[in-house]
């Protein structure tokens, strides 16, 4: 476009025109970028969604690092060789409804990592024999609604890694599997749902017979199967076979099921879809063709009418290990064959009005029984008897209302471990669990209970590990509600209530509890002894209550706690003591939806919130409630700097008001030190005028006076040469301040200072004061005159606490008094040597003067 413009002669090109052209060029480039790159980047550089954007090829802006690409509802039409070479790292490619009619050879070449390819709803007219070459990692191929008429037309025999092939909703008329299926050794799922298969002949499945596909799921539902030739499934072993809504009437279904003779299958699914029911009535003998089929699990689903023709229901499936009856209008159980081998029986959405305990008790090998989601089931009057192998009983999500729970209803079931009576109407629990002492799990949630909370109904359940009585309208009055549950690890009590809305010592017996849910219990208070016995508790949910504070004494025993949910309470702040009580083992803490006070007086808590973002769960829902000007502001985003000005102002005001008081306090507390400083300065001026009267001034505790006189004074003053020592009780002048005596009679008149370090010395404030003066005087005089004697029995821990003294001992040589002959000999030699050195030094100083 710009090349067609006639350039003006030099000097005639207006500046404003140049600016406009440059701006237009920039605008067009930005607009082009917006048009060419509209894909949604779900995961940066990894996942892109370009659905419904009418691309005619792979967008050039898609990076070569892309692993997941959705190009559905585009207009690709024809895929040529190396079509996806620009995105060779793909793992998932969705080409649903892209109007593709041709896939040429090597269209997916070099997509070595592609594991999922979806080609739904493309009307194929040509597939090259090498159309899928290069897909060496492909595990899932979806070819739904592709107008495929024969499996032979699919060039997929080389896909050895393929695990799932879905060719549902096509026009495939024959189940004849091509020989290449023998090469698909990884195939686990083959769906031919809703095709045109009407006849299955012997030999159609030979490829499966040769490959021994023990784990293959074969879906033939929603085909109009009219005949299965006997022997078609002989010696074939499948993981699962689905035949739902596949037969137009009773006779066809009866005949076709006979054609399954010789089949070995882990799970066989027979029946209808609720919205595609072709057979309505279950007629006698319908399943007789299954007598020659070996199966582990049988599923019968969606029959609306049984009437009285159910006597043959279990005739040919009595030896099946597991039976599931789903969404059947079955009002009573059929006749049970003698020596039935059924171990797992499930009746879901049936039409029972009474628990058929008598009939079901005839399944003597039964280990698991589930009767669930039956909206008509409300009565439980019959008793289960002699089911000695029964371990799991699930009667949840019905409308049961009964009394005498629970032992009288389960006679002769000593191995029952799991009992689920949740989501029923109402049950009266009498406390009789005498025949159920091995019960491990008991679930009553969302069923109104009568009994628990008023007296100990669980005394017999010594082995119970899991108990759920959430939302059962239980009101806990008795302190012994949970007595007997010594092995309990999980207790769910949500949605109930406690006497006076107070959690007291109700949990004292649950010493092995790991998980506790007491949310939504209207709690106003938790006693300090509530959790005293729960040292092993790891998860606590106490949310949705009305707790005003987080008492550290309440939660201190929970040293193993990792998860704490304290949300939806009325907590305003965590004080410093509260924060210190938070267990170091805590991994998740939820404090959301509380009534937090974000005043600057709680700045420590606000800082703590910002510093513990990883610990806090749902932190974005921790909102300020007051003051009003920060209401609904997240604590995580609260501006801490807004408190700094106010804090500094308060600090300045307080410092001004307290300055005088602090000064007076310091003067009062340290008047000795101040007085000592004045005397010390005075002594420095006159020290040269004074002579050394004593060889050493002894600093010691009055409690050690006997040891000083006997072990120190007498040997030194009576020895040869004799030494003159200054002792406070003997040589200090009366009527003179103590500090003056210490400095003038002690330090200024002595050549050395001997400090006797004992436990009494360390505990004496006067001794510490004298030692501080000694160090100061040593610094002023500029000579080493302090001789430290550490007694043998001194408290070493207390010595380390005296930082100044401990530091001095680490940096200077000192003497140790030990009550052993050789040690005492060394001690006296070192001590007298130090004192003689002081005399010698003093004489030299006198001569110099």
C-alpha cells in the first residue's frame, strides 16, 4: 500500500504526516496481533484453548512448547503431511468438529508424545494408510460420529500403545474385528456404543480370542442386536461387557443371552438406559441364558416392572461373586438358590418398603450388603441372622425409621466391621451393641438419633475407630457420652449441641483421637481441660461456632495438631500469648470469616498474618470488621504503614511524659554507681599521694567468711613472707559510707584485689558491685591486679548467667580451689607468686618516683 504512494520532492514532506503514518502503522500491527492470537492461554506455554475461533490451520502464535491444544470447532478440512510439525511436544490434541474430511499420510508425524487424540464429529471421506503414523505414544483415540462404516477401514494396526478406542455413534454394522486387533496388545477399552450392529457371528471376535484380552472392556450398548450366534463368545475372556438397551424385546434378549455361552467375564452389565428403555418388564426366565457364562460380577440395571415374576432372578447368577441391582422397581427379593456363593450384593434405587432381612440372610457367604437410595424403604422389623461372614452393611440414604438399634437386628454377625445408617429418618439407639464388638466404623450422619448424649450408648464398642454422628440432633448432656470408645481415632460431631453451649470434659476418654469435627455446634465456650487428654489429635474443626477468643491454655495440649479450622467464629484478634500457643506442628490454620479488629493496637497480630501466609488457609477471606473505615479489607492486604505515624506519635508522647519518671528511677536505682563514679574520679586525682597499705583487698560473700579466715587469711598473714590483707569487717572505718570504704580503704590502699568466687558470691549484689568497681579501677590504673579464686563447689550454670563475670573468666587466668593435697600445693604457689609480683611492681614504681 505504501509502495503505491508518490513520494514528494525533498523538503516537501510535512512532519505531521510522518507522525500520522507511524501511528497508523503501530495501530495496525497491534490490531493484527490481536486478531492472530486470540487463543486462551490456560497454562502458560503449555495449554491453549482455541475452541470456536474458525482457524484454518495451527495458529502461528502457538509456541512449540505447547502440550495441550484445543482446536475444536475450527475449519481445518484437510490434514496434510507434517501438519502439526510446529507443535511437536503435544500430548493432547482436540480436533472436534473441525470439518475434517481428509487425513493424509504422516499428518501426525513426529508427535511422539501425543497420548490423546480426539477427532469427534468429523465426516471422514479419506484416511491415508499411514494417516496415524508417528503416534508412538498414543493411548486414547476418539473417533465418535465420524461416519465410519467398518473397523477394517481404520489404519490403526500399528498403534501398539493404544489403550482406549472409542468408535461410538458411527455406522459400523459388523462386530467382525480385523486381524490387526491382535497387534493392539495394550487395548483395554473398546466402545462400539450406538452403532448399527445387529448380528454377532461365530468368528467375529477371533482376534480377541487369540490375544487373550483378560482386561478388555467391550461396550455394545445401544446397538439393535437381534441375534448372537452360539459360540460367538466361547473361550473369550473379557474384563467387562456392556449390553444396555441392546435388545428390542424379551424374546430377543433371552435368545441373545444364550449366545453368550462360554464367555468368561469379570463384569457383565445388562439392562436399559433410563431415557432409552426398550424392555420395561422383567419376565421369568429372562436371565436363564447366563447359566453357561462365567462371571465375577453381574449388574442388572433399569427395569421398571417386576410384579411377581422375580422367582428366577437369581437362578443363573447365584454363584456369581458380586451382584448389583440398580434402579429396579423390585419390591421383594426373589427365591435364593441353595449354596449361593454371592459375597457382595447391592440393591440401589429399588422399591423395597421393608428391609428384606429374612430373604437376604439366605446368602450365607455374604460379606458386603448395600441397600441404598430407596425412597420407599422405611421399615426395619426383620432380623438378619447367621451371616457369620458379613463385614459391611450399608443402609444409607433411605427413609428408615426404627428402634432397638442395633444388636437385636444383626444376630449371628460377629464379624461386622462397617455399619452405615446415615441419611435416614430417625433411629433409636439403645446402647445394645453386644453382638457387634468387632465394629470399626459406625456412621449415623444426617439421621435423627434418640439416645446418644443422654447416656453412654457406645460402651460395648471398644474397637470402634470411626464414628460419625454429625447433624443427628444429638444434645450432649452426659460427661460419659463417649465412654468405652478407647480406640476411636475419628469423631465427627458437627451440627449438634452441648449442654449450656459449653464444651466441657466430654472428650476425656478419647486418648487416641486423631480427627475431631465439632463445627456448627453453637459453642460459646471451651473449658481449659477439654483437650487435655487429646495429645495425639492431628485435625480439629471447630468452625461455625460463636467462640470469642483463642485461649492458649485450651489448645496448648494439642502438640501433634497439624490442621485447625477456626473459621466462622467471633474472634477479634490473636494476642501475643495466643500466637505463642500455636503448635509448631501446625500446617494449615483457617481463621477466615471472623470479626477481626484491625486497630493499630493489634499491630503485632496484623504483622503475624502477613508473615504466615503459607500457614493460613483461605487468607483472602480474613476480613477486617472494625474500625469502620477498614471494614471488609483483607488482613493480607492491610497497609501496615498506616499505623506507623500513629505509633511514632504515641511513642513520642509517652517518652516525653515518662522521661522525668525514668530519670528519677535511674537515679534512685543507681545512686550507688553514681556516687561510686564521683568517688572514683576523686580517687584518680589523689591516687599518687597514697601509699599501698595492704597486699590485697579481699572481695567475698559474708556467708563465706569462715572459709576466707581459715583457708586464706590465716595462711597468708601468718606465713613467710607474711602478707597484709584488707578485710571489710576488720579494716573499714566506721561512720564512713560503704562505697567510700570500698574505694579508699580497699582499692586505693591495696596492691591487688582477691575475688573469692562462690555460689554465695554470685548471688550477692554487693559482691557484684565490688567486682564491677575492681574492673573499673583496673582499667583506670592500667595494671592487672585482680586475682580470681573459683571455689570447687560453685554453681556453673549460675556462673554462666553472670555475663560480665563469665566473660572475664574466659579472657583471664584464674585460680581454682580444690580440696586435694597436690591441687592445694599448686594453688598456694601461684597465689603467693602473684602477691609477691605485686610487691615487686610497687617497689619499682616507688623508685621511679
